[in-house]
């Protein structure tokens, strides 16, 4: 009996000690969490005429982006054509960007794959290549089975093993799958899940995510320039915006206006960004983004097959969407 009481006492002390150690770890993690607030361009991947990654042109783009007050860069996101790159190419592009990126700029690397196992492995490689955080898209090939239970399991498994913080990525226009609100709320409690990039454009949903995760140190990024001001209004901390590849200075100015409460000026600027943003995203996609980059002094070039160049009619429509808003 005496032995049993001693054992129970020791066991209790062990549990308390473990709990305190866990709390210390959690406190350290919370204190060290990255501040994601700001604007990020999800950079395009330039290709040569033979469809190889053109690292020289990539470097030239990076030098120009270095002059814009971005918080950092997203590498191998949707606009980087990551589904068309090999794993080796994806990692090498991240490594090349890291070597060029200035001090104080964050590098968020897309590491999402269809299986949890492959995502865990690629996440580790992205971290080794220099990523400060990883952006993990929802697996979607078996979208009918990707309910909250499956997605919570997937992202938890990735976050448990990731050497760097994880940012969830919901982009239903590409995946046909929206990361369910209840899954986001539960995942926000994971100490290594930092936030979410939401590209769906539903402001009520973004506001609700902010509201339901306010007890956590959870950060919401707007996934498009078309609703950036609205997202700031409901509590988002920044944006990952395709249009920032073209109008980066203007997107950073919109961020400044929102953060400083200059809502009238922000409204005027936001309205001028809606049509060009739609043109390079949901209307005409990555080929349009790359075409617009050429007009604004960046290297866009062709996409990797099977994505096709714009038709002449599409180019004219794209030009109108920029020129009618005073950008060309």
C-alpha cells in the first residue's frame, strides 16, 4: 500500500512536470511565432523557350521586388505553376529565392501534395531549402472524401512534423474544395499552425474565421487583391495577392491606408484594383498575370504546357481592364 501511494505521488509529480515543460514549450512557441502581417506576391515562375525554369529571369524579378515594401514572398503557390513542376524543381526554386531574398523578408513556400506522407516530406525539404513557413493547400483529387475529419487529420500530421510554421491554404477556385470553417477553427489551436490564406472571397466567412479564432494567435491572409480592403475591415492581417506581381507598390499602399484607417482613400484605390485583379485571376488566370508582368517591366513569359498563351482577343480584354482603371 505504501509503495502504491509513493508510486501515485511520483506519477503525479511526473505529470505536473511534463505539463509545466509542455507549457514552457508552448509559451516559447507562441513568443516566437512569425508575424505574417503585410503583402506577399505569390511569385510567378519564368521559363525558357524549352520550358526549363529560367533562374536568370527569376533573379531579375527578385531584384525588382526587393525595392517594394513587401513583407515577404510566396514561392511555389498557384501562380508559380507548382502542379507543373517536379518536386526537385519546386525545392530548387525556393532555394534560389532564399539566396536572393533580403534580410527581414519572409519566405513562405508552397509544400502541399495530395498525400499527407508526400506533404510531410516536401515540407521538410522546403524548410531545409530556407522556407520560414510553408503554405499547404488542401488535397483535392479525392475531394468527395475530403471532409473535415480527413482534412484535420492531414493538416495535423503535417504540422506535427513540420520544422517551420504551417499556413493553411483554401483556394476553392482551383481545388473545387473549401476548407470547412469547423476544420479551420480546430486547426487554429495547433501550436504549429500559424494562420490561413483564404482565396474564396467570402468576407462573411473571413470575418467569422477571425472571430472564432480570436482566442488563438491565428492570422488570416486575404488570398486576392479584389477583396483586400474588405478583409482588413473584418480583421485580416495581410494578403497574398497575384496582382502584387504587377502592382506591388500599389498593393502595399492599400495595406498602409487600411492599417492607418484612411478608409476613404483606401476605398478609391481598392475600386481601381478590382477589374485588373479579376483579369489576372479568375477570368484569364496565370497566362494573363504573366502577360501583365511583361507590360510592367517584369519577366512573365510563357507558362508551362498545357497552359496556353492568351489569344489576341484576351490580350485586348486584359489591356482594357488595366487601362480603364488608369494603370496603362
